[in-house]
């Protein structure tokens, strides 16, 4: 931009002259689109199997019609799409609701809900966790701010009270414990946001501790936090996880945070202004309680310098070691005084290198500081003191109010005042300042809603400037506005107390008497308290604070001032090129995950359904009145009622707590999951709300048996009745029915339970040829070694000899993990199952799985450069990327839809790596040839220079590439010289190469080599351990295009079931029976060949064994297991009391090797449960969170431990009774996993073994067998 005035002119380069307002309160919504979407769910987390209720309010500047459709998708933590582009239409006044049904075996973790509406897409995280709702409310005064005055006998007491959500009194013998952390609190100021109140050269004080106690007679507990002298001048946060046990040993858990202000005054430092060897720092002394400045206090300043730069060799804390470093010198120190407005400290002699300017309040010991970098070469780091101190007199205004904007400026200066909103200037004017302290008045107009900005720039005279402040100061302050015409003030009239199973009438209205569209939902308070679920607030969303969008430019920072011969080139500090860098933004992180049959439970019983009653969108009458009738379930506790309403551009929401209780509270408990062989106790506890309940009877019905017990409830005391039960001998589901009767009240409840087993699946497969009139018999004795309900079987009859590799295929598809190679291997095998079966179910399953895998690769694995991440969200991995691209190429060739952009990016990546040496080069060349984009010159170079020295497999692959580009004669000529088999290489990553050779042989010759084919088939049928890659290659090689199609005859056969005969016929040469139920129903099945040809029978089944021979094993990896109490003391867990909290610590270590792909699986005994807090992971040498610090000393980096990536796990999947971890493990490293546990249900159980293994190399595995454990009442 060129500007002229008379004979003078100047040039303004917009790219480098934008004014940086990031120090001011300019953040807010950047969404300037006409369409806005507000989505929310009915609670903070869901259990697998829950129904998710989603609400959406859509608003546009253009009037929206009802029932305007939109699409949504629901994606798992692993990138798999559970729901894809489902359409929702029904709405009222732009208000939509829809439901998502989750499954019992869905992955736990962060799921992603994506909504596409009118060309706009929004995403929201939905958390699925295996937690159960709290039953006890934990109350404390979190709003209180603690100070020195609260220190009694060297400690501060934090008081907590406990009460069942049902209203019953908590037993004073209940266990209460605190897992708490104390961290130093950073000072923040609303008025002085641009100031720094911390010292980067100091360690931040923090420690963690554990405390355990009992309640007093009033049901209260105190946590005493010791406050030694070293803490009494520090401002702190105390964050504590509070755990309290109920009568059955389960814990309710809430997190509470307290603020402790021991020091009212804090030193603040503003960013530096720097001119070569000089720097200026603004400083203040702030009273934190009043957010005002303290004047007249003596402060100490110090300037340090370190000339050389070898301190970069420090790992993380080079700044914190700065003052103590032997190369650091104290350049200058002195005394300064705080003022009623910010003061300026000028440092005139900076040292070369790194300088540190520190200001300390010696009375409290608090200090702040900034680093200043001063080099004779390169760019200098500059700050700014151009910020104007500007404030508004209120935080919020109503329309018609008068806002007062205060700011300071030198007398004679000119001020430019602008009022702006949504990127437009509403008003601007100039003013000459006649006093130092100035005030502008602004009438709040309706158009300002929800907020506008007042921005002021003050320009000093150039000729006779009387101070060393910059020529131009600038600042901005928001005017936040409420518009009551946009509010719906909801009124909710309903009972605050109701019986379980009772009726609840809810009357709704609004003070504005507007017709409204509303939804009502009630949620168990115990669920909401676990996540601090906040009431949906559409008014706040649609009328949220908007960002400052007007951008200002000038070149005053570049003007050479008259008092100086140096250019004050003031660059922004803190990074970023514009104020947008300081605005809030949301980022969605991708999570790695997997699907695992070991992690899936038998049965579909919803053991702990998170209670929600949800009513969709309804319409009030013309005056805003409505009535909702709700039938409550059999439930004791407290529910929170939510109402959300809209009326065109007006919005409102309300909530109310409702107690659900009866004269007597009946509480029943059972394990989360049962295992075959468990002996367990079901406690039924009666909490009388009224004193005189009298004689009562409890009837429990379970597994076909009925148990009765009588009890006299008197004097208001709780009574507990115990029922001793045993788990069924079959897997699946069962239930426990409880019937309570007294003269005053009766109650019924049902507990649904899943029954599983601790043992892994075992596979069996056999093939038989039936001559004419021969019979094949299957009876229950075939499955006698397997648990009832666990057997999954498949019987296939055919007119030709099938491969008989069902076991290999099933083990591949059941394989638990989904790193890039593994899902590609599953997809690759699925592509060729079509050649192995005529079963429409299997064909359809394969098709769906292939499409799902392509979707996963596209959504969660592919990177911008076309490569693929090894785990979703991780980095590129070359070998697996090439393999994934191979799968996509073959899927596309077989007619599957591969997104064009995804495929083209993958092709471009292949071309870019064709000459790299860190990828499988010849595989790349083969794939490029396969897609018709060959790199012939590179192929020729490999053949001419390296062919003699590459492996047999690579030779076959290269020749197959030549065949793909039309050089078939050349390929066959050279292939005739090659051996047909590869030698097996011990310790190789992929051990068997014969399947690869068979595949490329087929490409070159158009048919399979019989001897090689039979060799690969023998390998497939053997019990040899194979990687997923090998299994996929074998399936592809055996079922590939070179396989001779069999003759399919529709032969006749007779099916005889328990003596009943049925004449049947093959269809297209095959007939398949699934899950015959022979063991469960004691059937005997006979297949008789009634045709004149051979009938081929393939029988496959898998099941979980009745007995499993557990043995300790350690092969190149070790696993150790120990148990400690919450204080870290080792304990024996074979006999634990219900309610005991403890930790299982699992340590794995590799010997002389690295493996990026370790999996660890641990299943719990049924009487134990995971703590509601997630398990912690650490590496030897330090906790992931700070360890306790003794004697209030600040921990150094060694005490804090290593925070490097060696702590990382790729994924954790935690279900009700089992958890799996995936992580890298390096030679010599101890990977330590801590699992927080609780002993809950009395009984006798078995702790399953601990399994750790490499996902790719069977030479790295370990197993620790389990043992019997008991939980005592």
C-alpha cells in the first residue's frame, strides 16, 4: 500500500505490518458461516451396549424448513465406521434427536460422531467406558478459597461428607481414600493478561500422595494437607480423587479441586522490548484477590547472562538449570519499587548470548522473569511494550447500558477509537488527549449482541515526544452484551421425590409465554457426577463470544525515533503471524485401537445399563405450557431432570434433581461378569428410611433354584442378607431375580449377568472323503472337552476336495490386533475367500469386511504424503505402507470401491519411494508395474546390477513385474532357471516364502506349480506358528487366480438328526451347516452319501476348553507380577477383604532385542474389579505423574522421572473384566504397567494368567499362570 501526503510518501507492506492483538481478550468463535449446528448427548460417557441419545439444533440466517435431512457417521477409536452416512429427517423448529445403539463388545475409548448438514460438518467425541455409576454422593465446599488463615497445626483440613444418592446413610466403617496431587498455581489476571507471573528458571512445585481414613459418626471425613514453611508462600491447587466404598465394596469416585492462596501478591513481567544490547521490561505487583496493583513495595531485580550455547545438550530443563550453570554470571542486580500503574525496568547492557531478567518480591519469595536472546549474528528475538492498558467497567452489559472504557495516554497525543463487530467497523472517531487518564462512553446498542469490541490506538507526537514509550500504543476490550429477548426462562414444576417404579408428571412453561419446542431427559445422578456433566446450553452456544476479526496494519514500529539512531524493529514474541494463533481452536486426535476376540464377552446381558429416560422433541401450546408423563424404573437413587427448549431464535435450558426412594432401600450386588467355576456371594442390603419396617422376606431366584430368607428390619438399622451361589457350567447369559416383601413396601429387581471363561479358544478341523453309501457321524462326545455354549462349528459338504484351511483362515480373522499390516492381511485374505466358497453368507461377510478395511485405511491410517501410519495417528511405516497399497490395488482390481484421492495419493507415494533403500524396493516396482505405471529404468538397474545377489523370492517378484509389463517370454526364460522353493530362514521376520513364490509363479506362468502348491497347502494345514502376513499370503496363493476351478456337482445326501431323516442335495457343489448345537442339545448328526460320487466333508469347530493346562513360560521376554496396597507395600492377594483397593504391577522386559509391537492381556477374577480410574503406565525410572516429594522439597528432574516416549502405549482397551495394552519395548527397558483394582464380591475365583507376546515373532512370548483367590465379606 502506497500513501502520499504532499511531497512525502510511505509504503506499507501488509505481510509484515499486522498489529498483534494476541495479548488482549480477542478470542472467541471464528465461525462466520450462516449455518450453525449445536450437538450434544445426554450424558458424559456410555457403557458398551448403551443407547446414545444425540440432539442437534440447527440454525441458519435463511429460514429452515422442518424435516430438512442431514447425515451422521459414528466411528470407533480404531477408525472403523460403525454407522456411515445415516440420514435423519424428522425435526421441529430445527430441533432434531436420534439414537445410536452401541454393542456389548464395542471398543472402549473416544468414538467420533460426525454430522454433515447442508455442506457443513461438525465432529464430537463420545466416550465409551466400562465404568459403573456412583451410588454415593461426595460433597465438599469447592468454592471456598483457602489461605494461610486456614492453616491449623501446620496443616489445612479439607472436609468431605458422604450420602447415598438414594438418601440412605453411609456406613461409618466405609473405606475412604484420597489419591491427591498438589501443584503450584499459576497467577492469572483478567486486567493484566499480557503479564507473565511465573519464573521459567524455577521448578514448579508439585507432588502426589495417598491417604486412607474412616468416617466419623456424622459421616464426615477430613483430609489434612500439611503445609510446611516451604509451601506457605506458594499458591497451590489441590486435586484429589475421592473414593468411598459402599456396603458391597464398590467405590464411588469423584474428583475435587481446591484453590489455596497463601500469597496475595505476585510479581508480573510483561514481554521485553529490545534494541541490540538494551532491553526494557514492564513489571507490576498484583493483588490476586482484588486483581489490582500494589504500589510502594520494594522489589529485587537481577540480570543473568550465559554466553555459550552448549546448554542445548540438556534434555528438557535447560531453562531451569540456567541460573545454576557454571557458565552463567550475574550481570546486574538492584532494587526497584512497584507502582499503582505498570513500571518500566531498563537494562542497558545485555550480555552476548542468553540473558535472563528476573524480578522478585523478597517478602514472599515470588519471582517472575523472561529470557532475552542477544547475538551478534542472525535475527534477534524481540518483544513489544506497545500494549495499551485498556479496561471496561463491567464484564457484561444489557442493551441500553452505558459502557465506560478507561485507558491512559500522554497529554497531546491523538487517539483513534473504533467500535467493531463481526469484522465490520460500526463507528470510529479521533480524539486529542488533554489528560493522562481518559474515559470513553459507549451506549450499548442491540446490534452489539452478543459482543462488540472497542479498540483504541494512541499516537504520540513525533517532534517533541517527552517519554521513552513507543510512538503508538494500542489495545482492545470486548463489550459483552445480554439480550433478554433471546432467552427462554424455563419453569419446571414436578415432584422432587418419587417411589421406584412410580409415575412422574412434569409441567413445563416459560416466563416469556412463548410457544416452544422442547426435549426432556432424566439421567442417573451417579453417572453425571463421574464426569461433571454440564447442562446443555444452546443460548450460550449460539450467542457465544465472537472473535475480533477486524485486522489493523501500520508501520509505526519501523519509524526511527528522534532520540535514537537504531531501528526498533518490534517483532511479536510467542510465535504465530496473527492474532488467530491466540484464539481458541479445537483439535481432534486420532486414537489407535484394535478388535480382539479375547476381549469379547459371551452373552449380551446389559449388566450395568446407564439409566436414562429420554423423550424426543415435543411442542408446547401457544403460551409455552406443556406436560410430560414419565414412568420411572425400579431404581433407587437420584435422577437429574434436564429440559432444553427452543423458540425460533430464543433458547433456554433447565435442570432439577429428583430423589427416587422408598420406605426401605434394597441394594443388591453381583460380579460384573461370571466365569464358569466361580463360587460367589450375592449380598442384599436393606437400608430403612423409615424406622419401623418390621418383618420382611427376600426371595432370590437363580439358575432354576429359589432361595428364601427372612429378616426383621427395626430401629432404623441396615440389614445385610447373603446368598451363596455358583456360576453355571455354560457360557452365555443368566439372571438373578430378587423379590423383597414387607407389610409396608415391596420391590422387585433383576440382575442380568454374562458368563464367560478364562481360557482361550482352541481350534479343530478335519477333512473326510465319503464313498457312496458311507456315513460320517458327529455326536456330543466330539465336544466333550469344551464348555457348553462356547462351541462354534461349521460343517461343509462338497463335491470336490476343499482346501481344508478353515482353521488358518479363522485364526487370521480372529487375530486380535489391527496395526497396518494386520488389517491389510485380513483384507488380503478376504479378497480371495470368494474363490474358496459359494456360501452367500461368507461372501457377503467378506465383502463387508473388505469395505470396512478400506474405510479404516482411508479415515485413520493414510497420511498427507500418501503413505500410511502403522497405528492410527502414528508415523509412516514404509514396509507396511507398501503392503497396504498392494491390498488396495488388488481390491480395486476385484471391483471394490477405493476412494480416488486415496488411491492417487498412494500411487504418488509409490513413485516417490521407488529409488529409496529403506522400503521393499522390488515390491514397489512390482506394484507400479501392476497398476500400469512401471519404472522400467529402475527395474533394469536392479536386474543388471543386483539380480545375482537378491533372494530367490525377490527374483521371482522382479520377474513377475516384467511379466506384468508384457515381457512374459523374458520372465519365463529367467524363471525357468530359478528354484521352486525357498529355504526357511530361522529368525526371519516373515519365515515362509513359498507362498510368495507360488503367487509370482502363477503371475508368470498363468497356472500353479503342483508340487509347490501342495507344499504351501501342507504348511497351511500344519500347526506351525505363522504371522498374519504369512497366513494372508498362503490364502492368496492357494485361492488365487492360478487355482484350477473344481467340478461342482449337486450330489445327494441324507441328513439324520437323532434318528430323523431328511434327503438333501448340494447347491452349486456345496452345502454348509453352522453352529449345530450338538453339545448343548445332545444331538447326534449323521451324514450319509446317497450319491454315486465321492462326497467331501470338512468339519471345523472352535471352543473354549473345560480344562486348560496353564504353565509359566518365558521365551526371550520376561513378565513379572506383584501386588501392592495403595501406599506401595507388597501384599498377598489370595485372601482379600471386600472393599480393598490395591494395584497389580506387571513388568515386561526384552532380552537383547527391540520390538515395537508388544501386546499384554490380563483378565480379572470375577470378584475383582477395575478401579473407576484408568490404569497408569510407566517406565522404570519414573512415574508418569510426579512422585511424592518428602519434606516439601521441590523435586528435580531425576525425581520426576523420564517423560520420554518410552512411557507410551499405542492403545489400551479396558472392558468390565479384562484389559489389553499395546506398546513398544526396547532392549534393557522395563515396561511397568500399574492396574488399579478393587476386591468387591465375596467368593472363590481364579485369577487368570498374564500373557505378553510380540505380535510378529513367536520367539518372544511369556506367560504367568494364575492362581485361586478369595474375597471375604
